[in-house]
């Protein structure tokens, strides 16, 4: 499980770096991050960020963003400052 998470963190960091310093909406990429970890462990497949097939699988859309802030509390701080 640790290897799956570390691998997905690499993709997550790549996605952030690809913004070249521009603002990133974490609410849009965190669901892909969490869904990919579950998908790799259960289905043996990961999805690219922005893959349209994720719409049916997105953990964040099923559980809501509040659930993700339990696992990533730093996002809650960032969202409250943005609002």
C-alpha cells in the first residue's frame, strides 16, 4: 500500500509542477489522487488527471470534499482562507 501511495504522490507532484506556479484548485485534483490510490489497489489501474472515466469513480464526488479534508487537513485551512 505504501508503494501505491508513494507512486501516486509522484503523479500528484507532477500535476502541481505542471501548473508552472499558477494557482491550482486542489478540490479538483485531490479526488483523482484519492481515487487513483483505491483504483490501483482494487482494479490494478490508475487514471490520468483529467481522465473523463473518473467521473463515475471519484471518491470526492461520492463522499464529498468534507471527507477528504479528514485525510488532508491542510486543504481545509487553504479552503477556509480562500473563502
